[in-house]
């Protein structure tokens, strides 16, 4: 599969193999564990709402930092150093999470509340490290390949992530669980193994990829970089295709990210079996590679723009179907639908933007804004889900139409359906506004 790629391209793609362990284990298992810990506290608030708001807070931190980090990363020799620093931050947070399941939290509600708080803090730190490292990883794309090969390299990176980091750590967790190992020890193993996996398979990028596009650092360069962000904003505004794409991306990738972050805690709120949900998520990862390869072929034939549009339509249907999910088999269907387009929409969006950048020496700066649009959208999505879930719960509680113990499960589908509104906005911009500016290029 990789014989036609260069050493630099393969080393860059291996980081997707490395960081996908975080995007699956931390984003899918940790919400279920947090929900369990929260159920032992005295606080009756919905774990799904709390997780949504905390996820939004984590993304807000990432979004605020992204443009500055991107601009600093463009200085000669800085991109890799900053990548290693934030990689280390994320890995250490995962190490910390590995100890939380081993605490005796179920005997004392106050202790459970403290452990829950620690989980949320470590989750935020891991997300900041993961997101910032990914910013620099994305910025390296223009250093390792040509514009003509970007779609293929970017999409194959996601494909490697699916068959590696997205699959093997999760499979290890499931095997331990199925042979009878206590679930808390399984979780501890999964979080710790994620840290080891992430660190170990990041080495090819660190060893073989160098920053080729850069700006020279000089006295006062950081201050100038801050001032230069205003120039970049004006430059983005002047390139209408970039501006409209980023705004559309802001909304449609919000829906994608929200579904990724909220899927398992949604299933847990509905009372679905955790092991079966994890098996469904494993299927998502196993199907991810063939669908990524399919997106590569289809993008070569029909263009990346059409394939991203196709993925947006599929995700709109996912939101509607998700509203009606009530059983494990329906969750499996939902997972398979997600697997068809999750990697394709992210990979092709990244390569589309990479080809739009007018100054390849400032890719970090431009990808910083790409990242901020993605992260700010991730602030909105989980908060929207949390808001509509809480609103529906209050309506049910006030009307007395649903028993108290079933209110969270009855309200959660309305939060999922609310994501459709965000896809409508992003899809509308992508389908009806973006084409006229792209056609002028």
C-alpha cells in the first residue's frame, strides 16, 4: 500500500497511526468511564451535559491558542520543537488518566466527585496537547509532499490511523474485557497503552520529517508574529475561496467532531451495553481504511470538492437516524454509517485547504487559522447538544410526561438531532456559496 510513497510521506502518515489511539480511546472510552464515576456522586446533573460543556471548554482553549502557536511554528526550527512539547503534554495526561480507574471512587460520593474533576482536567490537558500537536502535524503536510499528491497522502494518513492506533489499543481493551479482566483494570490498561502507543509511533515523524517552509526568526519576531496575524486575517478575507471554505468548514466539521466526541456518552445515556458499543466502534475503525481508500479513488475521479459534499449529505442523514436510535443494533448501523465518511471528510478538507494556501512558507500560520475554525466549531457543537438535551429534559420534567429516571434518555435524542442545524448551515455555504469563488480561481 505504501510502496509508492516517499520516506518523508510515510513518516508523516505514521503520526496518524500514532495519534489515532488518543482519538479513539480517550474520546470514546473516557466519556463512558466519566459517566460511571459521575453516577456515584451526589450531583444529579446529567453527565452528558457536563461532558459536552467541558469538551467545549477544551476546544475553546485550543482555538484561542491555535493562531499564535501556528505563527510561532513557522519560525525556522520551531515547528518540530513545539510539536514534541505538546505531544509530551498529551502523553503525560494519558499516563495520569491511567491511574484514575484504580482509585476506590465508588465508596465515597465526595471522592467520586474529586476523581470526576481530575478526569475532566486531565481530559482537557490531553485535548490541548493532542490538538496543538496536530496543528504542527498538519503544517508539515506541505513540507513532505507536493500539491498534486496532497489528497492521496492526507487521506492515506487517515487510513493508517484507522488500521493502527484506532484499532489495536481498542482491540486490546476488548480482549481483556471479554476474558474476564475487571473493567477498571481494562480501562487503566487502555489509557496507559494509549500513552505508550502515541509516544512510540510519533518517532518516525520526529526522526525523518524536517521543516522546509519557514520564516526567519529575528529580534521581536514573536511580537511581529502577533501583529502578522492581522495581516493573515486580511489575506484570508482577500481570498474569498479560503474565507468561504473556512466558514463552511467551521460548521460542517463541527457536526463531525460533535458526533465523534458525544457518540459513546449518548449511547451510555440511552442505557446501551458498553461492550457492544465498543465493538461497534472497533468496526468503525476496521472499515475506516477501505472507505478512506475509496475516497482517494473517488476524489481522483470526481475531485475532492464533490466527495466532501457527498460526506456532508451522509452526515445529515446520520443526525436524523441518530434521533431514532434506541437499541444496540441501531447503534451499530449508526457506527457503520459514520465509518463511511469520517476519515474522508477530514482528510480531503485538510488537503483542499493546503492547496488553497497562497504562501507555502507560512503554512503553520494558515493552518493555525484552519485549526481555530475547526476548534471553535467544536466548542459550539457539544454545547448545542448539551443545551438542547437539558432543554428537553426540563420540558419533560415540567410536563411530567416522562418518569424521572428516564428523562435523560428521553432528552438525549433531541440533542443529537440539533446537530442537523449546524450541518444545514455548513452544507448550505459549501454547496451554494463556495463554488462561485472556487470557479474563479
